[in-house]
């Protein structure tokens, strides 16, 4: 298990991965904070509006994950694990808000409204595939360990 975990945390991504981490991490961090600051429009109220179950609980639950995962992504720690919840969050967001919009308002309205969702989804998938990159805590912690063996 330790060997698998170490392999999962290793990264071969270059310096430019920092830009993708900043984009993905800071957007999730910001959105998570806003779920606490503006629960009626960004958190529980929004979840109730789109008929998700237990919107009060879910608003704070999702907000907490967005904050925690956003911070981990920004600092580059456990990035491959941190993006798994962000991928799930974006898939749920797209399926509950953008797919209905496609049926109701058409492709271009949906494409316009979904641009951030798709960027966050693709950015998260990219980070899962590539890892945290050279300038990251993952690189510092797990590159040394893999070199010692």
C-alpha cells in the first residue's frame, strides 16, 4: 500500500502545472468560501433550488470539500487525491444544472453557462493525470522518497 501511495503522489509535470493548480485550486477555494458567506445564493439555497436532497447539510459539506481540496491543490499537497472530489463536484454540477439547461435553452446558452464548469472539470482531470508538478509539496515529499529506493 505504501508503495502504491508513493507512486500515486509522484509527479512528472513541469513548472507550468503550477498555473493549472492555481486556476483550479483558487476557484474551488473561492467557491467553497462563498457557500459559507452566501448560503442562500451559493450554498444551501442554490442546492434547494435545483432540488438536491438535504440542501442545508449538502451546502456546507460541499463547501468544506471545496475549501479543503482547493487549498491542497494550491499548495500542491496530495493533489491527485484532492482532485477526485472536485471531479465529482463538477460532474454533479454539470448534470444537475447544465444538462437541464441544454434541454430547456439550447446548446449555446448551456455552453456559455457551463464554461467555468468545464474548465474546472478538465483542469481537475489534467491534475489527476499529471500530478502536482515540479513546484509542489508532493514533489518535495515524494520525489526524495522514490529516489532513495
